[in-house]
C-alpha cells in the first residue's frame, strides 16, 4: 500500500490564527501590531520548512493587519497632534 503521510505544519496554523487576530483587533494597535508581526514571522518559517499555502495566507493576512494597525496608529497620532496644537494658541 502506498500511503502518503502528510506532515503537520504548526507554523501555518499559528500564522493564520495570528493574522486573523491582527485584522480583527486592528483598532487595538497594541495587540494587532505584535500579532501581525508574529504572523509574518511564523508564516515565513512555515513557508521555508514546509512550503505551505496556508503559511503564505497567514503571512499575507499578517501584513494586512500590520498595515491596518499602522494606519490607525498614524491617524491617532495625527489627531492628537492637531488637537494639542489647536489648544496651544
């Protein structure tokens, strides 16, 4: 019997999960940025070790989450600066 034994790829599951967390928690940048960065790291490791498509998807979702959180953080900083400067004068 010729049976293929499929290796489990824990990195892809972790990357995919952290990527989803980083997108859904993008408003909370202090949670989203680390989760997105870790999704990118685990996705990269999973791609190198197992060449899995789920790792690639987790990495892409992590990148999207980091971009969303970064845009929200930049917006918050800009809003804070404009509010502080309008009260200054």
